[in-house]
C-alpha cells in the first residue's frame, strides 16, 4: 500500500483571525476550491524562497541559474531577475499562473468560477491535450496555446458573447 504525502503545510496558528480573513480574500479572488489549494501555493513559494536564502548564504551559480530558468519558464520571473526578486515573490504570483486564473485574465471565461467549471468539465485544451486540473501551472510557452473545445453540446460563452450552434458549425468547417 502506498501512502501519499501532503503537498502543503497547515498554518501553525489555525485560529488567527487576521490570517483567516486574508486567506478568505485570496480564495475568493482566485476562485479556489478550498484553503488547501492556497496552502499548496504557499508551500511552493516557501520552497523557492528557502533556496534563494540558501544561495544568498552560499552562492552556487549553476544551481542559481537552474532556479531562475525554472521560474522564468513558469512565467513568474523576468529574464533579468536576481535573488532578491525571488525573496519578494508573493503567493498571488504563483496563483496568477494557474490555468483557472489565466483563462479568466485572457477573457476566455467570464469569471474565475466559470473558468474552473470549464476546466473541470473538460472544455479546455493546451497543445491539443485536454487539461482537467484548475491548479495546472501554465508555463510562459503554453500560455499562447490555450484553446477551448467548441462543440454544439457545450455552447461555451467566450468573450462575453454566446457562441451559437451555427457559428460553431462554421468554425468546424474552416478547420
């Protein structure tokens, strides 16, 4: 039997009112299902910040370059970033790269909740590959390759304009 490890750490003070309010705002802004998704993003941030502090104490140019390249590919940092840029990252920087948020920011869906529904129902594809995880981290390269499946069944609303069956048939003939 395989035991799965948690990919997040719970807060050390579970009933801190100020922290709970801040988390609630973030969960609502990014349309997260629950706080576990937020804690997972915080754990990712914590991992990179820990590495940056380690490299600040004991510089290792090769490993630093690997971390910078990874964060650049993820779309979190720019090409000219330094160690201090990693230390000032916030949780919202990671949450902005989630597929759910990217769909809403690009105008493909009306709200983040609508984006989540589209993803879970299997209407979103990247590189002609269906993605059903709202927490999928979209890389800088994949951002331009996000599409939606247009079929007569799902009648998805894109850019605040409903797509009719007739428009879908015309687009299918073009492809």
